[in-house]
């Protein structure tokens, strides 16, 4: 019969070059900068694995983290492990 071909998962990447904030983080690789997760869904988790610091008031500052822009699969795996 028919062989199933692996489908390319096109939903994993989105780049919005016309966004007034693009790219919202410093990067040399704008071709691979993924805008799919403008707000990181891992923000509430202290063990997110990203590059974050805390402000003097104790607020998590993710402004230097590019994890959700380059590693979609990691974010999804991390969210699934939290279930």
C-alpha cells in the first residue's frame, strides 16, 4: 500500500520580520530567530534551563535568554514533563 512519509513540522518555526521589536533579543542569526514564542511559557518555572537573572526586587529577568527563540523542542519537552 502507501508508505507514510514523515511530515515536516512547519508549525515549529515562525519569523515575523515586520514586528517593530524584531529581533527582540540581540542575535547574529536573524534567519533562524523563531518568533513563535514571544513570551516564554517556562517563565514561571525556576528550573526552566534558560539564561535568566533576578532583579534586586526578586523578579525573574529573562531579557538575555533566547532559549524559546531557538529551541522550540526543548520548551515543549519541558512543558510535557511538568504534567
